[in-house]
């Protein structure tokens, strides 16, 4: 029997099949169609089909194709036939066992949704929470699989639609997700609040804090029993995340006599300082009597007294004296700017931490000098020495973050005793995650150096990204052992695409009219570059590997203020910058000077920090807030390179 006969009679099936040749992996369109005659128990014959688009300097004809097929060795056909016979003789596998759910389903058959009455269609918070947990732990696709496996009698249509809307949001199908959410109708105030809360969260994640605050105000007015928690501070903190321009625009469109206008004007007054807030209170006396009045620790801030003497702990000698002197200049300038009334302006004394040997020794000197507030130290080592102290009788605003656990930060009266400012670039990586997410992008490629700095930045971005509900597919680490071109090509899978093309060309001994393609599951690039030079080297490689149209995001380190012409190579890249870098002053653009100025301004908000997680002040290094660990976080300005210059977005 011939090889063809063996193949034609080896197997029988009841359906047509399309078989992708293993010789030509994904991206190559050769298809083998198995035709089946329903009147016979065997295949009548194999029909080979499919096509390639090729060009050759030789004439290609049907005869030539037949010649190529004739070159196939008889032994190859025999081997294929034997493999087919062996595979056909294998008994069919046993049906798979039912997959165990990743978490216990929150309801049982006793809680089946009553289908007899179509009016019963509750939004079940238990099931929503169950699926959210799966999405956090395993991703949206796994959560969708779990949802599809649920008995329809155990979930209401409204709950099913609500969860699918959430999963579509995580996937990045923003329009479809919002349409599905908007089609839901609440049956009671609690469901109404749940739908509003979901909308508020999405607006916040989409970078629309003013619209999110407006929804929060609606929720506060609703005050549904058993609903999620929303307070006046929620509204105020959302407004504080908006730009000054967006706030002013909303004010112009709002009825002056409305509560919404009052809240917008209060937030704008807060940005201008204590006198403006006091003026606002005099113009809106009725707001003091409402539950919406003075959120986010504003009352504590208004009632706080300025310190009498500030001790500044800085390295004023040794190798770090230049850095210490720059920070000190910023502190002095900030004190005079924030305390214009000389009678309220605190005295400033300086203590050299290098001469004091340890941070605790410098702190004791500050106490002995009569200081009632301390700014500093500057280095991580000195800050760590204070962070491990059991008690700090005088509050401390450190100028760096400690790697040690701070045992003295929080006391029983919920008043901070130590806060830590810094210029940590990790804040920027976290903000970049929110910027990428806000644009509806869900599959970023991270490019970072294989270094300690790169590891910290990648870790900060990843943590923030996962907190939003995202998953990361690829991280490309540049190393000295591999060229940047090879790293980018491997990460974008263009090398494998080129290899497939060459494989086809070798098989047919003719060139293929096509070009390599990058992977399609990447929709953006996060370029965590420590220098502008690295960014300028990577950007053209992205274009070369067919990723030039992907949006690119980067930290402030890609910006060089005096390199306008060179920066044109980075046009279109979105990044973040501190406000000081956007100003015209050369002195305030120096990071340590700006840090010192913000430290002096934050002294006035120190007592307020224990009352809010919202924005405390709008400083030179960014919009400042305090997290649960006592670290001062920065939110920088979002900008884009345009003609080599940063332009606000």
C-alpha cells in the first residue's frame, strides 16, 4: 500500500478540520483541509490547500509547485503515516474532572434566585465581592471563567451584568463596560449607591477627579442605609487631585448659589492659603452648620499654632555639605514665604549632623536648644536612627525615607510625631501606572535597566498597577551583556517573527513578500529610564521594531531642561515633572532647594496630616499627601514632550 493510501485510511472522523502545519508557526497562513464524505466511513482523499504571497526572480508555475512537492522524501511520508496510525490507535482521553473553584462561592443552592417572579433581580454584593477577589488574585480572564461556570440559578441577571461590566473595565473595553453599567437600573437606595460608587471609582481611575467628586456629592446627599462610606473629606480630596485649570473651568460653569460651587470655591481657596480660607468662611457662614463643612482636617489646620523655633538638622560639613547648604537655602526661603508676619515667623537654628556624629545626638542638641519643631536629617542613615527611637517629644519632618520601621511615628492620640519627605523616584513610577491606566491601556511593556534603581522603579510601578487590577505581561531589562536592540527585539517578539519568515523562505527556496511584525498584546511602553540619554537611545529602537506608534510613558529623569533641540528626539513621550521644573526660576528648579522650601511649608500642615490622606499642600516638588506609614507622597504634573519642551496635559 502506498503512503498516500495509508494516510487516507488510517483515521476516520465526523467533522472537518483545519490543521496548521508545525513547520510554519503562528503568522504563516498554510492550511490543510481534511474533506470528509458523510456516506463513507473513511476519508476519500486528502486535499491540500492554502496560499502564500511570494515573489521570485524566477517564474513560478504550477509545474514548479508540483516539482517542489515531488521532492518530499518517501521516508518522511511513511513516518507521518506511522505517526497518524499510532495516534488514531490511542484511546480517547478520559473526560477532565470538574475544576475546583479558586474560592468558595458565597451562596449555595438554598439561596437560588427566585425565577418565578421576574421582578426579583437583586444586586448581590456577596457575589460581586467574591468575583472581585478572584480578579485581584488571578486576573480578569480567570475571574470571567469562574463567572461563566456559575449556575445561572445562583446569580441574578443584574449581578451578572454588573460583574461583567467590572471585568470589561479591567480588560480595557472601556466603552462597552460603561454601556453595560449604564444599562443597570437600581431597585433601592443601596443598589443606587453601589452603582454610583462604581461610577465614582471609574472616573477617578480615568483621571477625572472633578467628575468623581460630583458623584461623591450625590452619594453623600443620598445617604443610603448600609451603603458604602463617603464623607465630605472624600469630595474635598477628590477636588484636590484636580488641576487648577480644571477647577477654574468647573467654577465658571457652576451656579454660584449651589453647594457644588461652594465646595469648588473652598478647594480653590485652600490652594491659596489660610487667609483665603478664612475669607471663604466669612462669605459662606452657613457652611459651618452643615455636615459638609471643613473637611480633610481644615479645622485643625486653621487652629494650629506655628512653632517658635525650628531646628534644622543637615550635613553642613564633609562631602554632603553642598547638598545640605542647598536644602537649607530652600528651608529659609520657605519659612519667610509661609510666615510673612514677622511676629509669627519661627526662629531657625542649624545643627550639623556630621559634627554631631549620629542623628539622635543631633536631635538631642535640638531639644537642648529649645526647638519645638525639627526639620531633617537629610541622609537615610541619620533618618533611620530617629525612626527607631521609642519616643520623639518634638515632632520631626525628615528629608528622606528610612528603610527602618518607624516605631515613634504614630501615637495613641493619632498625632504624627515623625513624617518623612523625599524625592523618591518611586512616587513617579506609581503615578505613571495611574497615567497609563487612565488612558484605558491595560498591556504595557516595561523597559528598565537591570539595576537597583530599575528594580525599585519596576517594583513600585508593578505594585500600583496590580492595585488597580492590572496584570503585567512583559518586563524588558537592559543589561551590559546584551545590546538594547536585542533586548527590545526579544521583548517585542520581532526576532521570532523574522525567524518564521526565514523558515518559510528556506522551505520554498524563494523570498516571501512580507515583513516582520511585533507582538500584538502590547498596547503601551513604560520607559523607566534613569537618564535622558538612555531614553534617546531606546526611542528609535521602538520605531525600528514596529512599536513607534505605541504611547510611551516615562519618569522625570528623561527631561533635561537645557536640551531643547536634543529633547525633540523624545517628542510625544508622556512623563511627569515637579512644578519647580516648569517654572522660570533657576534656583527653585534645583530639587534639593525645592525640597527644603516644601519642608518649610509642610510645617504649617503637620498637625493636619493626621486627619487626612488627601492633599495637604501644593508644593514645588508636587502635590503632597501623607500615606499610612507617615511617608509624604508627591503627585507631579503630567506633561508631554512637544517640540522638545514639556507641555502640560
